[in-house]
């Protein structure tokens, strides 16, 4: 699929523009023709590279949240859908304006709102599309957008808490790396020159530290290339299904941090499941969507297994028995909710409970990480100090 910026003419001679994904120019022309638009001009964008530098085809989280809030407010007030979309298009700019223009053209041509959104998967994810489709089918689009606003605010708050908490560990790591480079590139070479004419054999620790400093001083560029290559290779590997699965399994098995990451994924699962299921989306589709919501490949694989077992006729709580990444609390709430017909309410309670526990677990994980960094820092300083003091002490004992 490629992304095209196009201009087309309507049946009344009005020229419209927009951005849309299509397999080719011919397919784009056919899609537009099916909506009563005649393609005048189309230009392929640079795709992912272009979006990286220009933002084409993408919207910031703020733009998407503002758009969702605008839709909720206007539709709740009884303003027609097309008027609501047109009003927002007039008050926005940039690439997102082209996207809204394309959505307006689709809706004006008779497409449903979720079908128009589906032409822009980089902006509207599967959860968003499922909620809008449910609102369209039930005639409660205003309620669907209102729920989406609450969901987006909850998700952003969760990300903000995690991001803010990672600032201090990042500063600690930067400090440790900076101290290590300072010792190896500036302090150690000065002492190396002092001991160059020594007529005694230096201790093994001192020789090892000096050799390390000498290597870094002359071959630092090779080390940077090696680290950069390893990082690129690791990123390419974790982009594959197998690599993402192995990464997430290792992270979940990590002491303390694994507990936090599991609860974070469970909170996303519980909140999203409750929101989408309560809107009327069928269970099998909800389970398929959850695989992309939890943000963990191991749990996504287990959710797919659960979906297949439900599709074969098993009950939901029976299907979760083999999913060991979902703790007994979640499984009991699913069983109670399924038996009483309050599955969405039960999982919403689980999400509230997990949201209370996540900040505590995050602080615990960061305290453990801080302790490890301090230990590494102390070890570096101790090794460097011993390596430099041992020859001095050896010279002093010889003079005595």
C-alpha cells in the first residue's frame, strides 16, 4: 500500500484534495470513482520516510485527541456529522487537514464514518475503528467518541507516568557512562605516562585498566561502530514476530520489572476489553483487537489461543485457564463476569485496581534499578582507584 496526495473533482465541478492509501494510482482512481469523484492529479508521498520528516499522513496525539473531543461535543449537541467534520477541517492545518478533507469526501460520497477512517490506518488504530463502527451501528456515535476521549486520556496519563519515572534512571545511566569515559580517556592516560618509566612490574589490575584505556583511546570509533551495529541489529530483530516474542518473554521474566510490565499490559487489556465489549462489539473481534492493545507479544499469542478456543465453542473463562500470563484475579473476574453477564464491569474493576498498583510497582522497580546503577558506579570507581593506587603503594613500600 502506498500513500497518495490527490486532487479530484465532484459531480458538481467542485475540486477536492486529500491524502489516501492505495495499491496504485489506478486503484486510487477506481476507489474515488466509486464515490463519485474523478481523479485529476495524484502524487505519491515518501511513505514512512516522508512521514518521519514532514508528518504527512500522521497526526500527533494532541491533534487526534482534539479531533475526538470535537466530534464528541458537536455530535452530542445534535450537529450533523458532515458539518462537524467540515468545521474541524476549517480550524486545522497541515497534513491532518488533508486527512480530514479525505474523510469529508468519503462521508459525502456515502461511506460510513468507520470506512472513511479505515483509509488512514496510521492515524486511526483498530480500537478506534471498532468503537466508531459500534457507534455507527447503534446510532450512538456521540457516546462512542465520548468513550474514546476518556480512553485516550487514560492511555496518555499512563504513558506520561511511565515516561516521567524513566527520566531519573536515564540521568543515572548517562552519569555512569560519562564517568567511565572520563576515567578511561583522560584520567588513566595521565597515570600511564607517569608509570611508563617505572623500573618495577605494575600490578595486573593496573595493567588491565591501562590496556583498556589505551584501547578506548585509539579504537573508540571501532567501539562506536560495533555498538551502533548491535543496536540496529537488535532493533531489526525485535521487529520480527519471533524477536518481539523473545524480547517480551525475557522482560516478563525479569525480577521486579517483569511484574510492573505485566500489570501494565493487564491494565491495558482490562480497560480496553471493558470499553470495546460494552459498546456492543462481538467477543471474537474484541479478543482479536486485544492482541494489538496489550503491547506484549507473549500475551498477544496467548490471547490468540484464547480466541481460537472460544471460536471452537469453549467458554471464555475455560479458554483462559491455559493463559498463564493472566493471573488468577483476572481469570476469576472473567468467570464471574461471564456467569452474571457483567463482563465489562468486572474487567473495569480490575483495571481500576491495577491502575492503583502500577505506580507502586513502578517505584519499586526504579528503586531496584537505582541500586544496581549505584553498585555499578561504585565498582567502576573502586576498580579505577585501586588500579591507580596500587603502584603508588608499591613504590612507597619499596622506598620504606
